């Protein structure tokens, strides 16, 4: 089976971090860490933007900011809802990093458990600092939207498709009705649709950051493909916030056209479906780095929006991406515009931000 790269690509001006594949802005393409060399499918989705990789204090949008911007019932909802995050390899510091993130932003202690791909709470895979950054990011962004959700991190033995799909299946076995996926494969047939189609489970996957023709599992009709936006305070109207589309991601793919997508724009599946802010988010990482970093990319929106499904509390009754395409749900989404790299179709829909961003949890 092919092996997948995590959805993390780092660009740091004039900085290199040994063993993590980080490059300067002017350097050639990054060298993948030894644990992921030979990977055929690389999908960038998280960018460490600042010249200094780590800092003593967080910068960027806080959980309180995000909850206000999207009118989320984060303090009142989510208890008893298990949301799973699936990544490859191990971050041995994830629990302590998550505790630091949550205490810094005055979130309650996490109901968090880490599993291996067999569902055990020991015998974890080998560590990998590059995937460790993704693991920290995913658990922290899920915490930002749904601090009361139960978080299950399932770590695949490797970034092979067989291991990752086994970890996704184990997340469902553990009882998760929402599964967040921040990695992609850009070759048809590299993943099995049936691995992302369990009844009563809502899967969310990062749609990629550079407008891939195809990005699995986001391109499956059973999966909600997540895009990105740029968030700002102010703007017209009562909301007090404004958004524009982020730089890329999403496309008219060659994947099978779902029956519920009624448009003449694309012969295949249109992605993305829904979006959230993917720029200027703080992450705490003590394993691959040594403190706070500011990141961006669509692997932020996958766990963040998975948390919104947790807030809604009815993921078992939803039907993959079809849920977001239901016209009755669009009143619960903020429309997003702008962006030259986006294709627009079917009125307010665009391939970068889909139908929009959360306006409460009513669309989920």
C-alpha cells in the first residue's frame, strides 16, 4: 500500500529544524523526516508562518475569539460526545501539550485518551516530530470548538494507507460518531471508500491547500471536505466579524459525482463543503518544537469543524457531505467570498470555502 505524508508542510523564513523537513522560504523542496521518506503523496495543509518557530506566548485567534466569531454553544454543549482524531505515529507529549493549550486559554481539563490503532492505551507507535505537530494541532483545534467533547486520539502504526484506515476503523469501534482526518492521498484508489462510510459516523477531512484535482478521503461523498478562510474582526452587519476565502484548496475533482450535487459546473465531486478560519491559529508543541507557533492550513478546519459536529450532538443522524449541501442548512452558514484561486458555482458555493462557515451549530 502507498504511504501518506501528514497534511503538514512547513515554511519558516531563514530557519531550519533538524529532522523535521522544515525549510527556509528560498530553499528547495523540503526533505521529509526519515520515518516518512519514500512517501508518494504529499498534501501541504499546515504552514508555520513566523520567522521564529516557537515563542513564549501564543499569538493568533484564541478559542474565545473563534467561539464568538461562529456563535458556537461551546460552554453549554458537547458533553458525552466522542470525537476522534486519527493521525500517524506517536506524539509522546500530546497530553501535556493539550493541557498547556487548554489551561492557557482557560478551557476545562480535557477528557482525553490516546490509543494505538488496536484500541490499546499502551504500545504506541514510534515517535515522529513532524506528525507530532499535526497531532498537537488537531487535538487543540478540536478543543477550541468543543472543549466539553471527549477526545479520542488514535495513532496509526505508520503513515501507510493500510495502517491509517485501520486506525479510522478503530476510532469507530471505540465509539466515535465524529472522526477528524488531517491527511490526504492524491491518487485514485489509494484509499478505500468503505473505510470512510460507516453508518452513523460523520467523517471530516482536510481538503488540501493547493487546489488538488483530487484529494482523498476528502473527495469521497461520505466525507465532509473542509476548506479555509481568513477571519477579521469588524465588518458590516451585526456579526462583528468578516471572512474572506483562504488562498486555495478544494476543486472540481474527478471523483464520482454524488447524486445530491445538482450542478452543471463539475462532472465530478465538488469540494470543499464547508470551512472555518485557517489562518493565524496558535499551537503549543513541546515535542517537535519548544513552545508556541502560529499556523495555518485546512488541517485546522477538519478538527475544528469536527468539534462543531460534537456541539450539535446529532452526527449519527447525518449523511456525510450531503448534510452540508442540504438547502435548509445554509441559513446556519455564513457565506464567504473573494479569492482568485477559487471556482464559483451554484450561487454562493465556491471550491475554497464550500457553502460557508458555521453560524452556530444548526448546519451540523
